[in-house]
């Protein structure tokens, strides 16, 4: 496998891993939102505090995963464009 193909494959693999991590973070966020809503319905302050903290942490993790996906998608696109330019030189 040539170096440009190897770079493209690596970039695509890394972007795929980041996308899976984003999906997992989104699922965790949905779970934490449900836990928070349940705690609010029950009216227990201690559960609400814990659920709110877990929800905030899940939101931070989801946003970080989203940024990683975007960054790695951009990187994969740059590698693909570099391959196209190299092919026409």
C-alpha cells in the first residue's frame, strides 16, 4: 500500500472511531437526560443533584466527541484532497 493510501486509510479509521465515540456519547447523554427527568418527577433533591451533575458531564463528553468527529472528518478530507492533487501532478 502506498504512503498516500496508507494515510487515507488511517484518517478514515480514526474518523470512524471518533464517530463511534460520538454515538456512544449521544446515547449516554440520552440516558442521563432520562435519569434527570425521572429524578425531577420524583422530587428527590439528592437524586436531582446527582442526575444534574451526570447530565452536565455527559453533555461535555458529547460536545467533545462532536468536535473530534468534525476535526477528523476535516483531516480525512484534507488527505483525500492531497491525494487528488498528487495524482494530477
